[in-house]
């Protein structure tokens, strides 16, 4: 049986399961549905071209320098 869990759910679940903070994670993926990630995780997203992959070092460096905004949960 094949799982129908979205890539977004898969990533969020992985982060939560490993008890990581957003600033401890860098997401590099080509799935455009990840644009719907929560803001604190989306700030750590490098969305790549599915045909080329990661080919822009400046984009990666930019994401690594970003400060993660704190969000209020509840």
C-alpha cells in the first residue's frame, strides 16, 4: 500500500519527531507545495528547479543567513 502523505506533512512530521527548531533545519526540495509550509519553516526553504536541482550557491547562502521569525502557537 502506498502512502499519500504530502511532502509538506512529511517534512513537518520529521522536524517535530526529531524535536528540532526551525533554525536548525534547512529544507532543499523541488516540491512547489512546500510554499505552504508554516512561515518559520518556509524561511528555511530552498526551492530548487526539478530539472536542474540546486545550482545557485547564492540562494543557499541567503537562506542560511536568514533569521527565523518566532511564531506564537496556541
